[in-house]
């Protein structure tokens, strides 16, 4: 199936700031937007982004409305999530996927935003981007910023190498990269928004989960058949999840001897550097070099008056 790549960013482009999940710290938002300005972008937001409703960043229709408006506005070239937390799941039934599919745009976020990334990819046939959110840009290191620039502003294929961890199962494979936050992926199972992992390179990461919970979530996905038809499995960071060697052992217990290659230690997730991973773009994983190499750019040079992307 052909998926659409959104149009690449250029200096001076306006990006819509959205809060699909939890409330956020305003100082970190301001510092994150300063980074966007340093990248040559102009952040744009509505007053609704500052609303609060219990543990949500506003009422569900309000948060969905910002997403819809920024997709419809031809002057907005990308949508950037403020932070994660919890709340994206509540928006999945609120969004007009047919309308958004008409004008694909860069949509970037991670953690709880995984629910939107994988759903937009499947429902809108649109490439999305697992990467740092606006508040995390406040502390982003140089490698994280360089990774963003390379993915969003350029047309060179991306290559990311595992820097820690190791090889659970040797091999090489190719497929579109899909995934994100492990807990969020589990919460999508048995819903109308459950991702299709068939033929993909599946990426997972998490933070603040005890080792037994990571084991439980991976086991749930395994029992649900999520790994039956994947081409490869890559693990990003598992920050504050106990000793790294214990997390590594969980992956070894569950996936050693698998029919697909399994590599851990990719610098993506709740970590620094947090490299941006395009969701839906074909890539190849090689366990011998510990590298994930994308076959082509995740953005398009094509643009029409509606601001839609090319294929």
C-alpha cells in the first residue's frame, strides 16, 4: 500500500502546537518553542492549548479541534505535540481522518502520542514522526536537534545505529517502521484502532515501568499474535525501568530464537539523544552493524495550494 509523505519543512514555516494529552509546564513550553525558533520555525498555538480538564490538556473536543484546524490551515506546515502523559486515546474517536488524509502534514510526538502516530499512519495513509515533543526540546542535546533537522528539512535517507544493548536474535530484514511507546501500543489492542504490525519493523520503548510490567506487556502482545508476522523488532530506550541488563534479559527470554532479528539499544524514546524515527517509511535492519537504514526520505518536495504531501 502506498503512503503519503508530508511536505518537507523550510525556514520560516509555521508549525501548529497541539496538546493531545496531559497539561504541561509553561516554562518548558516556552523554552521548547525557543528551540523551534532557533531551527527557523514559527510556533503557532491557540488559547485552547492552555486549558485543563483534570489530567487532560482541556476537553476532548477542544484538543481535537486544534488538530483539525491546523490540518485545515494551509499556512500551517506541521503539527508538534507539546507533551505526552495521557489523553491521546480519548481523541481517536473524535478525529475526522478523511479530512486529514486530504492534506497530510508532518505530525511529530512520542510517548502517549504514539496512539495518534500509528492511527494517522493507518487511517490516513500518512507518514508520521516519532520524535521529541516541544517541552522535551527544552533540554534536547545537539544530536537530537541534528536528527530532527536531517529528517524534517532534508531528503537524505536516515541511518540510526544502536549505541547500547545488543543483539538478541541475529539477522537482517526490511519493512516499514511502526511502533512507539510499549504501554500505549498495548492499550490499542482489541480496539478499532489496533495497529497492523504485519510485515513491519516494530519499534518499542517506554519509561518508568518496572521490569515485570515490561515483561507483562510484551507477553500480552506476543499472546495476541502481534509478533507473528513482523519482520524485525527493535527496542529503544527503557528509561527508569530498572537495571538495563534486566530489561535486556526480558527481551532475550521472550525473543531469543525468533524468526526475526531483534536488536536493542536504539537511541529513541525517553532519552537523549532522542532520534526521530519516521513511522511508515521502508527501512532495513542489520543486526551485524546494529543499524536501521531508511530506504528514502520521509518528506516530499511536492506541494499544492492545500499544503498536501506527495507520495
